[in-house]
C-alpha cells in the first residue's frame, strides 16, 4: 500500500537529542566519497520522508555507497561519534521507518544494485541490498523462475527484508520471512556478519536471518540477501467474482483454502472501493463486494481449481466468474485493482489518505472487517477497505482533508480502534506496513512487557550506542 505525506496530526515520534555529525566527520566522509556525499537540502528532504503521513525529518548528510567496504567505512566513522545511521532503499515504506528523528547520516543503497548470482538449481539468487524486485525479476525472465514477494511499490530487496514485506502473492508463496535464505549485515562496530549458509535448512544455533528480517534497520545494515525463487506457472488465469456481502466473499476464500486450492492471489475490494475503481478506471464492475482471484498451473489444474472455487463461490452467493487467460486480458482485469489506491483518493478530491492495516486469523477476518465497516459508518468516515484476504490482511484508506485537523484526529482515533479490534481477535497491529513510528504505541499491547523488554535487550546488545535508526521499533526510552 501507498500513502502520501504529510499529516501534521500524526502521533509525535519518540526521540532523543539530535546527534549531528561534526565538521570533522563530514570532512572525512567527503574525502572518501567526494560528490557521493550530499548535504544539499533537496537531497536531505528526499531522504527524510517516506510514504507515511508524518512530516519530513531529514538527515544531516546522505552517502551513496557502492560496495560493502564503503558501508563499513561509514559505520565505523559514525560509530566514533555515536552519530545515527539510517539505511535507505527506495523510500516506499509507509509508517515513518526512515525518518531521521535524531538526525545523522543516511546511507543510500540504490547504487549497490548488483545481482551477484542466480542459482537455478538451488532456486535462489544472491543480490545486493539496492536491487529492486522488478530488477531481479527482469534478470530471471529467461530462467523460468521468479521472485514472489510483491508489496506493490518497486521496493529494494534490502528494504523489503528490513520491513518483512509481503503482498498479493503471500497467500501462495509466503512473505519475505518465508523467502529468505541468508543475509550479509554490517554490525555497529563495522564487523561483517553472515547470518546463515546457503543450505535449504539448518539446525545450527539461533535463527539470525529472521532476527534481522523485520528489524527495520535498528540492528544492523543489510548489504546482501540470498532469496528463494519459485518456478513460474505453466499457465495463469485470473477471475473476478462478486458477492452479496463481505462475509460471503471472505467465506469463499477461507473455504477454498481449507479445501487445499492453491490460490495464487485472493484480493477483496469492498463496495466503496469498487465504486472508486469504476469512476477512476472507467470499468463497469457491479458495486458489490468483489474478489480478484488468480490461479496457476497446468490448464488441467487451473480448470480443476476454477471448478472447485466456482462451486464454493456459488454456495456463498457469488455470481459467475469473469475470466481472463491471456496476459493482456489479465493485465486489463488486474490493472483497476493495482490502481485502487489512486482511485480511492478521488472519492474526496484534495484529501489525503491515512492508510493503516491489520491482520487477523482467517477464522476471525469476516467478523473483524464487518466490525470495522460498522465503525466507519458510525463515525461518518470515508474509508474504503481492500485487502489480501487469503492471509487475513486488510487495509483501510481513511480520507482526510489536510486543512481540517479534526478529520486527522478522527482518522487516528479510528486507527487505534482498528488495532485494538485486531488484537482482540487474536491478530496483529500490522500484517504488512511494519511498526516504524506510527505503531510503536501498540507493541506492548501485542507482545507484552516481557516481549518489548526482550526486544530492547537485543537492541542494546547489538547496537549499544543506539546508532542504527534510533527512535524506531522498540528502541530506547
């Protein structure tokens, strides 16, 4: 999901004193990096904002690194002065992950974008942190394999690891956590760490790879990743089917999964989202809760899956499938879904979206979404709902007028109720967006005092001087 900056009524970040690099440190960095060290305000501002609703928090300098040795140099130089370091990929995070709330140096990985190896026999690829998902899949085009994690934006692999990204393919192929084999990380003292071997499994010690996945740049700087690849389906077919209610649509997906149907994608749009899509993309979808489904495999497998899901859909009041088999047909069918965010913005022209997500067990998803719809109606909000219902994750786009602070406050209150509801249903405060700044306030409710205390203990052990992305996740208080 994508949101736009900046909402001044967002919660105030927790921060310590600003720790600016000294003139001597800047001189040392400039001597090493020349024009790849930038202190111009435009560049700093670009690296001090993401796609969240927070106001920009620019760093004091930006360094464009090209190899791991340069990353080590920057880390060691900044560690001597306890100057903060913030990793930057493509800037597409949505919860304030990369805002320099205590100043410091931003390390831009966009020029560390080499694909180091592709091993078709091992179903894996090793890439530098700045490689984007589209760049990797382009390199895989002739191999019959693909990298499955698709968060929507053309994010970098390093950023996707740091935020434990997922997306529309997660129902079949899993999230970033499920598609990682090994990481290379630069630690706070400049030491280089390899988290695992390239073997498919290991029982040798702690799972260091998963420790850094989702750490949001607070434990170290990821420089390389070895990721899992998957065979491309022989054939792919997409379908759209409408239902009388959100509960019926979700029930169809849950029952399909229970029957073992390997859905490639299962996306839900509520009535308001469908209305927005029709207006924006000039489509003629019936204004009913709608599922966008995708199936993969041989033609026989697709026919079998489609027949089974069609029968299940009919049992939940769904209408006949609208099919697309050829690539151009699938693109035409899915494009309105991919543009749903921009379509929803047009429901209230001039407004911004305070976008939030939650994730609950599949068995609780229908109830949680229905309660959320009732909450939206009760408080008079304009808030379309769409989501990856195959894994229990849904997003709410609360449209607010940036010139009316009371609307931003109402959106924030809604977000708090949504998270409380998700936790009550046994879910999580964020299935996809990550913690960043916005959802730090919910960590204790979700993990308990002992869980948050353990996170802080790990942070202090690996980053004793709190230089890696300070003020984020569990952080220091």
